[in-house]
């Protein structure tokens, strides 16, 4: 099973499936009827060509060099070289993505797993990923695909229209771009979103928000809902643990707000690294002042993985402290994640206090929101509650 960045369950099944599939084979343990996906009888060169599409956000420089304008890294890439994310290559002064339609992970997930709690609750998201990421989080649960190069992970050719057809066939009202980092496969995100919308399917992106404003507006502007990881509230954490910067992520959140995109935020709480009161308070205050009190904020439990196996699981008391601080700062919808059965998985009416959505893990147990309003007092509850 794969994880939506800050969610963790049993990730080893994916590794086993990938390993058993061999270097160029299919993924064998995924939840979908993969035999329905096209298997191309092609040479390796033809296979590579079908995944290789000119990149959308870059500028040409002298001497066949390019500057990538997709994420804040702005990689300067020489001929026959790749950018930091490893999935974009300069060939003779033209920049290419190597992962268009190159799907290495495919699942049908509850939308609550993304996690989106205020967007079509109880529905399924047709979830896809390619390899690659533009940061290197030391706690990444999907490091085997996020930190890999395209040639290192088995994948299938899943063009945008076929992805939309499969979502329809599997009764998924949404396609989610997730697991690795959709910023680095943005061309596929955009084309698949167009195909999905033509087929009446909505689209979701689960992202680190580490993206420049132009591609953000053009690509995420096509999305119907967005989940952004706010991984901490200090630049030092972003530099040491994420290998990125906080400021561009905050800018992304503000831009999404201006664009009117439904957005939820996840803060993965790593013991001793980003779990201080001041940091929780600072993040909550910033969210309230810049995005408003109604943006859902999920504090999720860390489990040791990848390069942070030395840390313990986040104590539930720490998550409860984070939630208490954010609630005291005035946020209305503060959740605790990765702790199935915790009462803070539920949605409560901020006006009358009644339980509105009861969850158990990714499952909806009870729903008392009617036409976007509290079923008890009529207070408007932000989100998209029905298709
Ligand atoms: S998307 Fe990749 S190539 Fe482009 S700037 Fe970011 S890390 Fe570099």
C-alpha cells in the first residue's frame, strides 16, 4: 500500500509488488484490474519515447543549457543532464519530462486517505503516481518511488484518456495525483486533468506545494481540490529535514486561497523536530491570518521510516497538544490523523458543537451535514459535501 505523504499504514506490499515485477514488468499487487491497461509490444527505445514529452515550464539558455521554471530550485541543466528531481532531462537544449503517462503506482483509495475530510466524503479517488520528487524528506514513506529515477521502477503506460476511462469504470468521482510529488509530473497532471474533466471526473492533487506561481496557477488551477503538506513552520526544518524552503510553500497556500481552490493542510508532527508549542501556535496563527479560520488543518502522527528510523512514533498527547493550541488560536476544523478511532478524526459544528461527521480511519460512520449545513443548527460547514 502506498501513502499520501503523511499517512502511514503498511507500505511494504508495494515494494514487494515492484520487486516481484522485475525491471520492466507490470505491478502485480495493485488493487485495480491492471490487465485492462494497455501493454505495449514495443522496443525499449519506443517505450522510452512514449513517456518523453517536452516540458512546459522552462527557458532556454546559451550553449544548449536550460533553466527549469517549475519549482523554486530553478535548476540550470546542461545538455544530456537532468534536474534535481531526476525525471526531467535536457536533450540538445530542449527540456523533457521522462514520466508523462509513466505510472508506477495506481490504487483506488478513500478520499479520506489523501487526507481530504471536507471534499466528497465517503467517495473513492483513482490515485496515480510516477516516480520523482523535488525535495528529499528524511521521513518519506514513499521514498522508493519519490527518490528513484524513471529507469529504476517498473511502470505502465497509462495515457490521460485511459486514466479517465479507468476512473469511470471503477466508479471514482475523482482522480488523485499523489504518493510521490505531482509537481515533477505536472504535464501528466495537466493533461489527465483535462481528460478527466471531459469525462465528468474531478481531480485532486496531493502536493508539497513547492512550486513556482505560474505552474501553480496553470496546473493546480485545473484541480478541484488540493492537499498541501505544511511540513513544519521553520525554515531550519525545511532545510535540514525536507531539503527545501518554507517560504515558497506559504506563498503557494496564499495563492491557492486567492484562486479559491478547496485546500486542506497536513502537518506531520515529528517528535523533537517540529513539535514545539511555539511552532504549532505560529503555524495556526499564520493559517488563520492568511487563509482563514475555516481551512482544515490535520496534525498527523509520524512513524519512523527512511532516514528517520531513530525517532519514536508521535505520542498521541503531542498531537492533542497541537490540536488544542490550533483550536485556541481560532481554527475551526483541526484534526488528528493516523490515529484511527481518535475523536479528533471527527468533524464537529463550530457553532453548536454537535458531532457532524464521525470517522473511523478512512471510513465514514455517520454524516449529519445536510446541503452543506450543520444538521442541528444550520451553520454553514465549508467544503464540497456532495457531487
Ligand atoms: S522541477 Fe525538477 S528540474 Fe525543475 S527546478 Fe524543480 S527539481 Fe529542478
